[in-house]
């Protein structure tokens, strides 16, 4: 078996071994296992059954990891991405009042487009069309949006009639959030593998000990049924018939595409895979992600993407696809721990959202703030997402402002043609929204 694994994954050539790869895969899983409980909590806000989302999350993650390991042979794990799931639940379902069934159909269509642009190798054209500053702004804006959801869900930020929002009351279950945020922050600073997952476990224990969370009746049980979400997307494809829904589809596509591309490049650089600033087998890696996204939409979850937490496994020596395969197997085993969903409340998941928001907000450092023609659309994107409580609205503000400021700076020729197209798309998008309101 060791010889077969060595030959298939080229472990000797990569200067690694089976034991190290399995350890790396488990480390990656522990680092990102929180998504099994955070994703149902977020998508549950749209009306989806949390148990079904739990199973869909585990299966979509497992398929993505297995494909990444067996097809692309990279030590990179996948799962439903934080940020895009918030867009799914809060921006589309709640903000636009679109049923989750129709939103799943939008994810399915976006995944088909994702597959097509991967097959026809159009990714370079799309990546080049969106300015690097706006890509960074999108990531940062989503980070602030996620953090805001976490602060709100944890009770640290509440509604205020005078100032719209204000500081919450430090009492009851809010202390679970405070405790978790302190623990996760300390573990993250100390660079402890699985810091977010460990923090969630300790937060749940703290909540149970203080009486703010009820003890679960069991810890292990059969995987919840996906009857309420399985293949629902296909029966609602006919609902993708408005400009608003096509803007949603494009947003799913753009955010997932750039988040995945950026994460893949960063992880490949960490592992030393980049050759002449290019990532070998990147097409297969994107194919793995987009296929997992397709299956995820059919199972009943938001878009799947590469996870930056894979860096934890790479840090302990993971260099081959065996690492990702191990992580995928762990997700399959995780299917039997759904009873723990009852103890993973919004106060338990809040610290994870806040810290992930911090990590994503770091991309603001890559924005050229000294040039106003760049700074203005970037700022509108970053600030627009949390303040409008909508990723698509923030994206629209930035994409509308960018051609205007670039023309004002007499740099119209530097604006890619696609950006002018998106300018008119989002102008019409706002016009349609205004009519509906």
C-alpha cells in the first residue's frame, strides 16, 4: 500500500511520506472543521434545514478534497466558503427576498459557468479584467461583512434607533462570544493549528458550564437526511429569469472564482509549487473546485472553494494530494457528529466569523490607497458590503465608481472592456432594485 501511494502521489519526489501526509491532512481538517457547524448556522438563516445543510457541507467538502487530491494532486482542501455563504443567506435570501431554492439554482448555474471557463481556459482573461486593487477590496469587504455578522450574531453589536447600531449588553449568552473571541485570538496569535475549531469547542463547553447552552442528548448519530435540499436546485432553474438573478449568478461566479484563485496561488507559493510565477496543474485544481461547487449546489449548500486553512497542513509537511484525500476522508467521518449542531449556537460561531473577517481584511494592504482613482472605488466596495448588508451592493458600488474615477484621472484606456460592461450591468441592477422597492 505504501509503495502504491508513493508511486501515485510521488511522495519520494516531493520528499515526504505517508505518515507525514496523513498527519498533515488531519491537521488541515481540524483547522477547518468549524465550517461543518458554521455553514448550517449561516444558511439556516435563509430557511434551509440545518441538518440537511450539515450533510451537504460534509459531502461537498469531501468530494472537493478528494478531487483536489486525486486529480490535481495538491495538499489543498475545499469546503463551502465563508463570505459567499453569507451572501447566499443574508444578501440574496433575506436582503433580496429570494427563496433559498432559487438561490441554490443560481449557485448551480454559476458552477456550470465556472466549469466552462475552466474547460475553455478563459480564467486568465477574467482574472486580468478585474483590477488587482478591486480583487483585494472584494476580499476585504467580504471580511468586514462576515465580521459584522459575527458581532451581531454574538450579541456584541445590536440595533440602535439613534445610531443604527451600538454596543450590546455584556450579559447572558454574550459572554460565550466574548470568551470564544479571547480564546481564539490567543490561539491564533500563538499559531496553534486548529485554533478556530478548538476555540469553538471550548466556547461550547463554557456555554454548557454557564447554563447558556443545553447539553446535547448524544454526540454521534446517523447523518441527517438531505431530502429537503437534494436536487432542489434543478427544479428551480426556471426561476433564473430576471436581471436581478443573473447579477446574483455573476456575483457567485466572480467572488468564488477570485477567492479560489487567490487562495490557490497563495497556498502553492507556501508549498513551493510555483514555477516562473505560474502554478502547475492549476486547471485541474480549478476543475476540482468547480466540480465540488456543482455537487454542493445539487446537495444543498453554498459555493465550494479552496480553504486557506490548508496552510496548516502544508506547514506540518503536507506536499501531495494524499494530504487532501485524508482531509476528505475526515469530512466523511464528520457526517456522524451532527448532534453537536445543537450546541453550536450563533454565540459559539461568532468568534470564528470575526477572526476570519480579520484574516480577509488583511487584503486591504494590497490596495493602492495613495491613488484616489483606485482608493475611492476600493473604499466603496469595502465599506459598502457591511454597511448595506449586501455583498452584491458593495460590489456594485465599487464597479460603478471605478470607470468613472479612472476616466476622471484620464486613464480610461487602462480600464478593461469587461469593466465597462460590468458598469452598465450594475447600473441596470440598481435601477431594477429601485423599481422593485
